[in-house]
C-alpha cells in the first residue's frame, strides 16, 4: 500500500473507488491490532484524504441507511401476528 500510495492518490483509476473503500475498512482500524502506521506516511495521508472525501461520506451514508433498513426487516421478520 505504501509503495503504491507514494506514487498515486488512490488505488484504482486515480479516483476514489470501491477498492479504496475496501482497503480503508481495514487500514483505519490498524491501531486496534497494534499495527503502527507511523512508518507509512503515504497510507496515513491517504486515510486522512479518504475520511474527508465526499465519496466516503456518500458511502457511509448509504451504508448507514442499509443498516437501518436491515434492522427493521429483522425485527419485522421476528414479529408474530
């Protein structure tokens, strides 16, 4: 990741894509696994840029809407007449 991001702003097609979303999902919690990103400045910069990306906000918003719908569907599936 570090080598690629040292030369590119994103992982695919020089724009924010599903590849960035997928890798962000793991990279932003690396500290929880005691993995220090301090040695990876390009990855840290990419994480910061991803957090501020309008595309990330849209993706998070759609994921939250999906979660809410899924919860209501699970509740209704468990409700007996």
